[in-house]
């Protein structure tokens, strides 16, 4: 920070991985550019609503907690997603409520107690350069955010123009966090079968819908790799002519065990996709950590 008047924050500690994320980089998949964006889009949207931002504004996605920052000047912010036992100048904070940080205030997140990713929304948004109409960080491509990488100690990050009408202490009157929450370690996920469910035997599909799968430590923003019963294909092969994948595509590679693709997924894939996660259930997958269990339930397109 060059002066207290700068509308920015300085990173004191970045935690295991803190990324600038918005809703993603849409419109470039035909060029091989991943959409990216926040893995838990509900938490991103909620934070932006609490501080009065437009839905497209960027925030911080904080894996496991541990982030510490110092605000240069008075700033309104909100924490959503996983509860990281945060404090502002030593005073404990709650999630899903907006707060005022005064100039030189120190925000510190502990490690998350439930869930995986916390989100920090700031009035005005995180103002890093836009690349292909998005500020989202995509590490593999080294684009977006701060030089295409996680935040590091002593990074100074600009904040966008403030909405002067905002105040602290805001909550959403119609939002009950208990009504929409579920145990991130034991999930029931709704899926629509296909588009390549015909590549699998009837026994394989029934196995997929009846078994309990465990999230492995090989999971990340690109996808959740699951361990559990193998899913039988009709031919014994697990390859197709590559075609497009979407957020929530469930690929079954040669080992017969599913992978749920998430925000940083590739744009095409050559493994058959047995099902696709209903978009309403995608945000909770962003809070799912290794060791969690997942069961799948098939629903219709109409449902």
C-alpha cells in the first residue's frame, strides 16, 4: 500500500490457496479456454448480494482458511461459504452478514471448521485485470486474478469503486442458512443420466445409483475423483470420440470409477459420461473435502 487512501488490501498471510474468482470465463470453450470461476457459486452470489455488488463482481475463494489481510481504508465486506472462525482486529465474526472494516483493520481467518472453501466478498469487488471478460484465476493457464496464481504474502490487491449506500449488519431476510445446508461430508447428489449412459450396462448403471462413493485426495478445482465400486461398461471399454463436457459431467475413465468435473474442467473429454449433476447441487460439491461420501439419485430433466 502506498498510502492509507488507496482502496486496496495487503495480504499478510495467504493461507493454503486463496484465488480471485468470479462467475467464470464464458464464451471461449471452442478455443479450449476453461470456464473456471467459483466452485461454490451460491456462496459467491450470496456474498456479493450482502455487500451490494453486481452478480458478476469478483471475490476471494479461500481454500481451508488461513487468509490474513489488512485493509487500506474503510471497507464493507462479508464472509460466506465454509466458516473459518474469522476475526476482525481480534473480534469474532459470523458468516452471511456484512461488516465494516476501518482503515488498517486486520481480517484473519482461521482454518475452516466445516466445509472446504470460504468466500470473501468486498464492496466494489476485487479489481484485478480482466482477461477474456473475467477476473477468475485459472492456475493451469496462468491467467486471471493476480498474475494467474494464488495470492502471496505482501500482494497489494485493488478494490473496485465502492457503493456508498451500503452499510454493515446486512443479512438477507429470506435466507435461512440451515434450510439450504447439508452435511458436506455425506452428500446425496441429484443427476440426470447421460449423455453416454448407453455405453454402460444395466448392472453398471444400477451400481452407480446404489453405491456409496468416497472423495479421494486426488480431487481439486478441476474435479472430484471418487473411489468405490467399478461401473461396468457394455463393451469393457471406457473411451469415446472426444466431445464437450460441462460443469457436473460425471466421466468414467478406464478404471471404472467416476470423476465429477467442476469449475476448472477441461473443455472436452474422451471418457464416457454416465450422468450430469443437477446444477442446483453443484455448489455443495465445492465444499466437499477428501473422505466425504457421495451417493447419486437419478432425476428427470423435468424434475
